[in-house]
């Protein structure tokens, strides 16, 4: 099977082949580059394995290429990396590995190409191409990776129980590749993931979340989360999401399976936006439902307050999974907290002040919130979906009209906390916060005009009720 390479790639491979011959160090392209080329996927990462020192080989190749190239190398791992012509290039010496039970860090020994291919995670990643004079360009496929690629199957080259137990992160990678490539996982490999799921506990949450983010970034992330759920992996590191699964019935009244509803919402958002953190908001939008689920006689199932509970859970989950503890977390929490608000505005007789309040609370994230809310419509009844979407379109139009009239989005009240403290001789305190809130709410509810004079008069009135008077 031939691989179509660009002129830049062929030029690079010819330089490496020449250096390999001069150094009497056999060298091969391995892994993901070969796989992606065969699948016609774009790739700029190229890994090379050589029968000798990967670090020495990297320095020699970097010296042979034009320009001044900085080589980063890691003696403990025997690897070296550099960039050239927008390629991320890595060299490693061929090796064989063994593992201790409590660590995914291998004990490494020098090995042959065959040893190196045996340590690879999946057959489709164990392919190699020779860069040696006697067989330049020859594909080396000891585990029938090409056949698996044609059959769209992911499997381990050796016993999957050993492969996954040795390095449990490979279970996450297996599911991630299945999601990215729309491949099936071979039954033997999938059953081994289920058997070894507890081994994921030795993997750091940073590593797990990196794989989750790659799954989340795919065109249909539900594939990966369904596999994580069915394998049992998800319950080990993300039990809050698993708690959404299943439907419960009392007196013949049931609620939908909120886990699979969530996956549908996630896919719907993925069709509308590439924003990773909006996709996280989709995944977590109903996370507060299990702790708020109640059955009320005559009403059925309720989830009162799941939006507020979900916001608090979002922050805990971000900390647990070692996701960013910054504005991204606040953004996701905010969308989870607000995800019920737009649908409440589809009812008749909604006031401008309710629209104004949503504009203020959502700010620059209003459009993302609307994408999330529209994606939350997962009914199989096409007429119902059509009606909801038309209602949302009416809300969009009304929000636009209110925004044009009031310019309230990202608005700040005309009197801030610093001025309140200066006026009344106060230190930062609850009273200052209360007065700020009263001014804001009065303007949002259209009790007073959005002007400084009106806000100032209102402030003096409310402060007097609290026993506060200007000191100057």
C-alpha cells in the first residue's frame, strides 16, 4: 500500500535516510503519522524510531537540515523533539518495556523494531515505514494493522488485558480513537477495558481530562461518552455524570433518561459550535438533576433548582477533573446556571424587565446560551421541535429589540461601590453590596431610569432607610 507524501515530507525523509546510512543507524517512521496518512487525515506530527540513540539521531538530523534548529531532549525517556517546516518531529530509540503494577511508567531496555512495535497500544498505531536504503518506503505491519484499518476496528497488538493493565491510559486512548475515527472497538479489547476499568485510578486526572477534551472536540462526542459509560470507566472517574443514567417510574409516570438526553444535547451543540467549553456546558447542563429529583403526587417528577445546584456542581467537577480553575470554569458554570432562563421567556406576557435581566446576566455569552438552549430540544416529535425553535427565534428578536432600546448587555450601574463608600464613609461591607444591588435591580426592573441622577436620588433614599447619610 502506497502512502502519498508531500514534497516537504519526502525532502525530510531523504535527509533522515542519508543521516541514518552515514551513522549506520536503521531508522523508521512509526505510529500516528503512518496511520493518518493511510486514512487521508491531515497530520503534522511525525515520530521516528531508530536502532540506536534517538537523542543522537535527532541532533544529527537537526544539524543536516537547513536553519538553526533547537533540539529538546529527555535523557530519562531517550526521546528528542524539534520543529521543522511546521512539523513536530520526535526521535526515540527502539525499546522494549515492562511495568510495575502501581505505575504506568515503564522499565525501558534497548530493543529491536519488533520489540518497539509490540509495545504500541493498537495495531493501527504499530505500523512502520523503513527509511533504509535496502527497503526504503517499505511498510512493516506485523499485527495486520492495515486489515484492521480497512475493517475500521481498533484492537491491541498483544493481549489486551496486559496492554491496558500496563498502561491504563490506553483504555481512554482506545475510546478516544474510536470516537475520532468512527471505528469500532474489537469485542476482546472492549471487554478487557471493562475488566481493567479500576486500573484507571493510577492515572492522573490531568491525563484523563486531556483525553476527555479530545473526545469532546470530535464531531460526535456522544460516541466516546457512550463507550466510557458502557465500559464502566466513566463511573470510576466521573460518577456524577453516570448518576444521570436511567429512567425511574412511579404510578406509571416516568422521566427521560437524562444521561442519553445529555449526550444528544452535546452532539447538537457540537453541530453548532466548535467551542470546547460550550460543549462542556452541554455535558453538565443537567448535572444537578439527580440530587434534585423528586416525585410529587399529582405532578410527577420534578427537578426544582437543578440549574443552581448544577452550577455549584460544575465548580466541584472542574476541580475534581483538574480542568481550568479560571474564566473557562466560570463560563461553564454561568451557562449551566442560566440554561433554563431563555425557555421561560417563550411564555406569553413576559416583561421587558425579564428580557433586560437576561441580557445583563448573560452578557457577551448570550449567543452561546441560546445555542445551548436550542440544542436542549431533543424531542422526537418534529412538530414540537419546530414550535420550540420558532419560540426561541421570537425570544431572540425580542432580546434584540430590548438591547437596541436599553443597551443593557455588559452594562454597569451608573454608581459603583467605590463611590458609595466615599459618599457614606464606609469600608467594604455588606451595606455597600446591598446598596449596589438595590440600584442595579431598580434599573433592571425599570423602577428608575438608567441615569446617574435617578440612581443617585434612589441611593440617598435607600441609604437613609438603612440609617446611612452622606459624610460630605
